[in-house]
C-alpha cells in the first residue's frame, strides 16, 4: 500500500502542475497525505484523484481507507473504530468522555497535526459538540 501511495504522490498533479506532496503512516493504520500549497495547491480534481486511488487500494487490501464516518479513539493503548451511533452509546454510558483521546480526521493542515490537534482529547475536537 505504501509503495502504491508513494508512486501516485510522486506523479500527482493539479491541472497539470506537479504537487509537492508527502505521506506519513501513523499507528500502522492511518495514511496521512499532505501538499505544500506554497508551490502549487491541490485542486478539487486532484483531491478526487487521490480519493479514487485510495478507494481502489482499499478494495485490493480489504481495508477501509476513505470512510470518515466512523469514530476512531483510544481505549488504553488500543485504537478502536466504531460507528458514530455506537460512540454516542459509549458516551451515554460514560465509557468515553471529554478526556477520551480521539482522532480528528477533519484536520486539513499539517501544522494542526504537528500541534497535536489530530490525536487529541474529545473535548478539543468536533466530538465535543457531537457527543458531550
């Protein structure tokens, strides 16, 4: 998967302009892709191309790479993935709360990831508004 993603990123363009992009794999299950927009910004078409490539990879690998609907969070050292409805049930039962570490996959800037806003307390992410 990593080699396939790298091959795509190395040739990734926005309206024919090469993108300066990179990827990082975190916790053995998250593929983060970033573009240096100072050189050339990703367009809607180029983002769609990346999502299509990841969708093809997910069917080959049998894993879900593009579904942002589930909630991913830490329970101890484990990373769990549950439907939003299930996370709401866990919140109602006080099995998760504002201090639960979640992964905010709505983050779009590398600086936000570096600042710790991707893997963060639920109270500091969109999860607070949705579940607490």
